[in-house]
């Protein structure tokens, strides 16, 4: 599976969760995207805090 296909599948899952009201706030959306990117795509988390 190519990289674009993995991103497409990840975004499809997040969109479905949003439409089914499993994700209700922008904070939940961001946390879900970060979780999907770090666990399923293999992007390394840098743990930086933005104020």
C-alpha cells in the first residue's frame, strides 16, 4: 500500500468518525489525527507544546 493510500484511508476513518458524532470537538479531531499519524502512518511525535 502506498503512502497516499494510507493517508486516504486514515482521513476516511476520521471523516466517518466525525460524521457519526464519535468526534465532536476540534480538540478530539486533532488528537485523533495525531494518534492516527503516530500509530498507523509511522510519523514520530515530537512532543512540543505550543502556547
